[in-house]
C-alpha cells in the first residue's frame, strides 16, 4: 500500500517555494516594471514604439517600482526592527508580486479602453490598487502571521503610494501620463471602499474554509495556515499549540544500548519510540539532534539516535519534550550496573527483508531493512509484535530499529502483509549465541551540509564493532530516508575498509523537510561525492577509536503527548479538501466582489 500520510504531507508543501534574495527581487521588479510601462504606453492611441521605449519604461519604473520598494521598506520597519534583511526579503517579494498584479490590471484596462472605449480607466486604476491591498493583506496576515492591527495599515501602503506617485507624475512630469487619478485624497478614499468589499469577500472565503476544521478539530484553518507559514518562514513554534490541542497522552517504549570503556560512558544508542516529525523544528522533528547534543554534552560521549518502529501517529506535540527522553537515557547511562562483555553478530534474510543483530549476551539490538526496496515507517504495533517474537526466541530484552534507508515508491506494510511475515520469519531465526570480547569505536561529524541538502543538525555518526572473528560498521545520517542508488554508492565506498558487515541508517528527521513538493531524502540535493568523503573520514576516526567495551541493553516505558492515531492523516485530508473547494469557490467569490467594487466605483464617479 502507498504511504498516504507521506504523500499528503508532501502535497501540502508543493505550494511552498524558496524566495529569491531581495537583491534579485529588486532586479526582477525593475525589469518587469520597465516592460509594463512600455506596454502601458503602447496601449494609448497614436504612440509609437520608439516613444513607448523612451518614455514608457521610465514611467513604469516610476509609477510601479518606486512605490513597491518604498512600501517594502516601510512595511519592514513597521513590522519589526529585528532581522531587517530577512524581513525585507519577504516584504520585497510581496511588493513585487503586487506590482506585477497592478501592472497586469493597468495594461488590461488600458487596452480594453483603447479597443472598446469603455471609459473605465480611472476605475480600473482604483480596482488594481484595491487588489494590491488584498495581496498585501494575504501576504502579511496569512503568510507572515502579522497581527491584524499591523497587517491592515501595512496593506494599504503600496496602494496609497501608487496613487501618490501617479498624482505627482501627472502634475510635474514632462510628458502626459498614461493613467491619472485626479484628486489623490478622493482616490485613496475610493480605494478604501473597494478594498473593504474585497476584504469582505476574503472574510467570506475564510468563513467557508474554517467550517470543516472547526467542526472536525475545533480549530481555525486560517489560524492553522498562518502558524504553519510562520514556522516554514521564520521557525516559529506557535503551531505546536494547535498540535497540543489535537494531540493525546500516550505511553511508549524507550530502548537503547549503553557502551562503556575503562574511561566511562563511551556511547549511547538511543531508540525512543516516537516519530521525528512533523516538519521543520516542530514537535519531534529535531529530536535526533537535540537528544544527541544533550547526551554528548552531559556524558561526554557520542550518541546515536536511531529511528524506531513508529509512524506519524507518534509525532510528539512539543519540541521541548525531548528533555524527558534525554533525562531517561542519561539516567540509564549512569546506572551502576554490569554490562555484557561479549558481542555476537548475525544477519538473517527472508525474501527482501533483512535483520541484523548485535547480541550482547542474552540481549539484542536488531535493525530492520528491505533495502534496496522501500524501507519506510513501521507501525508501533507491528514493531512491538516483532520485539515479542524476538523475546520468544530466547532474548531477555531486545531493541528494534527501523533502518529507514531506502526511499522508492513510499510503500509501507501493514498487518497481514507479506513484508511483515518476512520480517517475523527473519527475526525468529536470530537466537542468542556465545560471542567474544569486543571493541567499539565511535565518531561524529557535523558535516558541512544544510537542512535543504537533506542533512540534519546531528550530521553523520559512525560506530565500528570488532570481536574475535568479525567486524561491523553502522553509519547513521541525520536525514529523512535515502535514495537507494546513493546507499549502494556509499556501501561500495565502505568496502575498502574490509568490514564483514556495513550498513547506513537514517534518523528519519523531518527537520530537513523544508523544500516544496519533495521528500528531501539523503542523496537528492547534496553533493554526493563530498558527503561520501565526509562519511569515510568519520569511519576512519571510528576505526581509530576502537577500544575494549561492555554493553548494556535496556528498555523502559515513558509517558508522552503525541499527535495521535490518524490525526495527521485527518488534518492533511481536511486541508486538501479545503484546497479543492477553494479552487472552485475562491475565483467565483473574488470575481463577483471585483464586479461589485467596480460597479460601486462607477456609481460614485
């Protein structure tokens, strides 16, 4: 079956895109306004192409570009003095988009007047600027999540500046303007009237789209969208308040392995049974990096936070709840309790499914994968069933890890599937066996890659094991799954080290899911050769760090507040249905409101 949650979550991000820098936006603005001025001049009867090129371009820059830049500067100063450059980039883009919208309406109105002699040029200018108000309001209130008291006056800035520049050009310009407004004060008043009609239409649309979410979840779709955009753009965590309202308390399993050398705690394999989502810095998305950093700092060790057998239903609703997990792992690491001094390796296959085990006496660390076939999330109930199957095979404790290392079609398996029984059969073949004394080496690399390149803040971490007869290497990348061909390329590069077993895992951190319309797996948006070189350097460091160790496998239960069963699916389904309705209703509502505004303006002429 296809992972509907993943597809729905990715589909929501397709409307998102990366804004250009404000410098590039300025270039686009002046070029497009210059071209728009030429077209505006050409729409007038009797204007030559040379005249339009000479005068029209300058007029477009003066009447469209200058007001846009001024409005962006004023809006940035009015909204916040912090992060001026970052804020200016967003406001500059809004101003650019509104300038294009204004230009399109101006040009259409001028050409319509020239061809049909409608005589509505003045009203068209007012409607264009009312649409500019609407565009600014959507951008500031809905997307940038600026409170209404600030968003509303900011929204009128570019429209009023457009009118002011048109008036100044008609009064003091060297040539006759292609458009005019007469009294700027009267024009501003009429723009306010037209804008109120359009804003009322926007409110009506908001009312329609809020109804389903209010009924299903008790929250406002508009409010949710505003907070989601705020997180996407500025890293705001206000969206967690919505997740908390939708979430529910639960208990989950926490497992792991503590490795000790003569010097003390050497490493912790941390496996909290929560999903590292939903996106960005919300909920559990950054847990691998946050838990790793806290344990590394407190214990002076190298922590590897693996992905457990959980789905989106177990997304923590609060990012700060990672501290509870960190404390639990720290307590387990500091327990004065003897650990197993022997290690056995095993690898079993059943169909496309593989189970790798690290056996420390009668306790095991088991890793599951179907790579190069789809290796996605595994439901907690199925993971618990596999753990119980391992316990039935003679293990006194077992920690189960989903390697989450092969993104193909997004296929996942459920109860009664062939994939599940393949894993169950493979797990049932892994038994406790007599091992031998072992050594372990660990290393970590922050890497030079960014979230957009698919690597989270925990970077790359490696663990190398060696007993009397075998060696193994586990590479953990803080990312959300991996392209199968990149995994193959990476494993081929590790063959030079001569390991008996080598595998790459990902944490499934959703902190990297900040690119529109894509899943952003490791290997898609990064320099592959460079990443492999950094992983090889990390592995070399781990090999050089090998020393005699003991290990203690543990498992505990912990209370956590999670999004809950099917909540993300319900939420994304509701939003997608709202978007489908908007495609039909919104155009009809806004066309009707524009015609009404035009009729009112003609009546007030």
